[in-house]
C-alpha cells in the first residue's frame, strides 16, 4: 500500500509540466469539528510532499459547532490556509462554488472534509491532469451503509450515466481535480456538484476517472439520507433539459404542445361532426372533456415554449453570453 502510494507520487511529479505551479484544495465543512485536526494534518503532509505551491481553502458552510473557531485558528497558524465562513448553511454545492471563486491555483482539487476521501489519493489525480481537464475519483470499494446509501447511489449512477451520456462509475465522489478554466467557467445551482463532469463535458472538457480509496465515516454524522436521491433525480431532469434544449426550448415544448393540440382538435372535430350530421347529444361525453383538456394543454405548452425562448434570449444577451465556447484563437494579430 505504502509502496504504491509513493510510486503514484513519482508518476505525478515526472508527468507534470510547467503550467502547473499552484494547487488549490477546496474542502466544504458542515459541523465537522471532530475531523478538522486530522484532516488538516493529513492534507498538509500530502501537499508538502508533492512539492508544489498550494493553498488550502476550507469553506465553513454555516456550522453550528466549533468548526468556525477551529478553522479560524488554522488560518492564523498556517499561512497557506484560507477560511471562508458562509453566513448560513447553503449546502455542499454552494460551499464548493464559494471556494472555486477565490481559488488561485492552476489545478483545483475538491474533497469532503469528513476523511472519507483520502488526501493520499491527490497525487494519483494529479498524475492524470496533464492529459485531462477533469479527473474524477471513483470510490470503487465504497464504505457506506448498503441500503440507505450504496444501493440508491448505484441506481443513480447508472441512470445519470445513461441520461447524460457521460460514462463515469461514481458521480457522487467529491474527490476530483479540475483545471482552473473548468471551475472558473462553471455556474452551479441546487445540488449540482455531482453533475459537474456531465455539464463540463458539454463544453468539450475532457473527463477521466481514477480509482480512489474510501473510508467509513469515523467521526461526526453524515448530512444526507435517502431523501437526497429524490433531489438528485430532479436535478438530473434539469440537467438533461439544459443539456438538450437550453438554447432551443420551443423544440422541447413545441412537439408536445402540437401533439396534444392536434389530438384534442381531432377529437372535438369528430364530436362536432356527430352532433351536426347525426344530431347526437355530446354534452355528457367524457371524450368532450378530454378533447378540451388536450387543446388547452397544447396551447399552454406552446406558450411555455415561446416564453422560454424569450428567457433564453434575455439570459444570453443580457450577460453577453455566447451560445458557444471557444477553446483558443489561433493566428489573431494584435490591433
Ligand atoms: N457538507 C457541507 N454542507 C452541507 C452538507 C455537507 O458543506 O450542507 C459537507 C460535509 O461537512 C462534508 C461533505 O460536505 O465535508 C460531505 O458530506 P457528508 O459526509 O455528510 O456526505 P456523505 O459522505 O454522507 O455523502
Ligand atoms: Mg461523508
């Protein structure tokens, strides 16, 4: 074990190139007072052995225990430590986003603050960052309860990989390494941090994964339960919608609306003909209700598509945000 870790470190060092001068490590912490001391010791050990300049960014996500005080202490005694204290508990995604905004490193590493991720895996992630823009950890042997955590997560991973088309084994692993440009262009919402690889890969970011060690939580409590699965599913719907239709929402709502409207119109036409030609009474027929419903839903869906089209324009034009991402421009002359 010890041997393989030091071998990975060497690989990381030999393959590293000149662009990588500084590392930022972002760790979100919510009521983790029992873990901070050891976390900081182990992170410092690993990072100083890598031999690059680094900063440690601890984000206190509105903890109600001794976490902010302990972090304050660390920031005073260690000048490579930066501490962000959020006003209240905003959630892990927001804590990551806050850390990303102030990170100065060329590569930004994220991990959980409960020591379930192992700082010793950082060199392993770094050894791939020269070839990929994003390296994601894969907790191959995950040490969490089976029914409440691993089973739902297996189902979620399978579904996310199908729906987003980004093939990873483990979306939930916080231990990841990003090149600076990747996190600086990301806008995170909701519980979206697990979808970063998927979102990033639409921008053409190259993604790979490496196996990492995972430990059971020894101290402190997990902040999540089964209910997270539902949130993840809802976020997945959002992500899929944005992935496929964010610049052309009418193409999503339009066909549904036209389909409903057409069926509704045909049904009402059929009923009207029976009434006109055969003098049948149609007032009590359930089909009449259905046809009215479908016509209204169809009109609503198309209206929604048109409103979304306007929103897309407002969004992109007000922020001067293009609908493409340029990697680099070659051969442009200075004015
Ligand atoms: N966390 C956070 N804000 C929250 C919930 C969690 O910053 O609202 C942090 C938490 O302190 C830990 C990491 O996110 O460092 C992962 O949380 P946890 O270990 O509870 O998740 P699990 O490993 O059980 O999925
Ligand atoms: Mg954990």
